[in-house]
């Protein structure tokens, strides 16, 4: 006579695998993601322009909205810095204006750095001339993702956060969907969901500390609230709260049943902080979230 418990478990596993496969397939079928960074697409003055008189302002147009305070510097070919009275961003966040004082006859180099709403920093430079010719090497715009000293740390922290949350979600989901009946009949050690969430919490707290260090306020707690003001900052602080809530729930015998919910929410915020969160298509973030949660459930 067939083992009914084994048959029931096999059917349950089959159903879950089918659902997860559909979720992952839907995620893989989404359209191409948004650009990875806010790239410079247009400048005024134009790159390599030769002007008869100095411009009143410098205007930079970007491919994606930026967040936070943009940084623009203007200096002469010999390195003399020109103070800019005002630097601001238009509504919509894709255009930056900088007021320029009266410029003498010379070659000028504009350098800039911006933070995209997906959390990536981009920097670049271009040159123009007032009343003179530019040297041959100054006719090309240079734009690149900013490669700071902590690029390796960003990658490690992101891996720690996503891997910890994804593994924890997979463990919690498998407890409820696959192993619930067996565990009730014969108590067994719980999955390592709580340690995985703690691992992710260390990662996201490290990300906050790294941002505070970059802004030179890590050792000044009174300055923290004023430093973390951009959209990526607010999202990463939300991730801290959700991860902490998930850890408390996973360690509680009464709340463990719902621990997967704050974990899933934290993963959704991670996706929202990425490229799809800055996509103009409303479905980009839900599809990205479904993709990563589906993969986590499959691993669990």
C-alpha cells in the first residue's frame, strides 16, 4: 500500500516547484532594465566649443534623474579654480544649472559628479574655450561610473545583504510550504533562517556605516540624520528596519510564521533601490521582486 504521507509531500513539492518555476520564468521574461547610471547626454557650452565670450551658466543634461547635491567644478587649463555662485537641479532631476562668473580668455575644464536615484555615482569632465583654441586632446567628453576606494566593499556588502535575505526567505518559505506537516509530526531543528537574517543585517548596517564614512560624519552621530537624506539613503534605512523586524520575528516562536513577510519586503526594497526602481515602467519593480523572491524560494 503506498505511503500516503510520502505521496502528499511529493504532490506539495510538485506544486511549489511549478509555482516557483512560473515566477522565475516571468522574471526572466521582463524587458531590459534601465540604464545602470545617470550618464551625461548634453552640455552647454558644448564639448570642445570655442566661445567669443564666457557663458552665463553651465547646463548638464543626464540620461536619468539624479538625487542629492550635484558637484560641479570649473578650472582653467593651468588648474586655477573658478568659484561657481550657484549649482542647482531642475524639477525632474535630469538637468543641472551652474551660474558662471565672467570668464577671461582661456581654456576651461568642467568636472562633475552626480548620484543617480538608483544609488550609483557617475563622474566626468569636458572642456570649452573662451576666445582661444582648445588643444587637440580636449575635444572629447569623458564620462564614467565613479570608482571609489570602496568599490570592492560595495560589492561585498551587497552580496552579504542579498544572499542573507534570499537564503532566509527560502528557509522560512520551505518551513511553511513543504516541511510544516513533517515538523509538526516529528519536531526537528529549525532551519538557519535567523542566522541568515543576522548575516544580512550586518551587511546593511555596514552599508550605512560606509555611506556615513564617505560623507565624513561616521564619528559624529549628531550629523547622521542630516547626512542620510537622499532616496537611496532612505531606502537603505528602510532595509535596516525591515531586516531587524525579520530577525525579531524569526527568533520568536509566535512570530516565526510571519517572518518571511518582512524578509520579502526587505528584498523588495533592495530591488526598488536598484535599477528597476528608477524605471518609468510601473511593473519593473514588482517583476524584479518576483524574480529574486522566486529564486530564493527555489533555493529554500
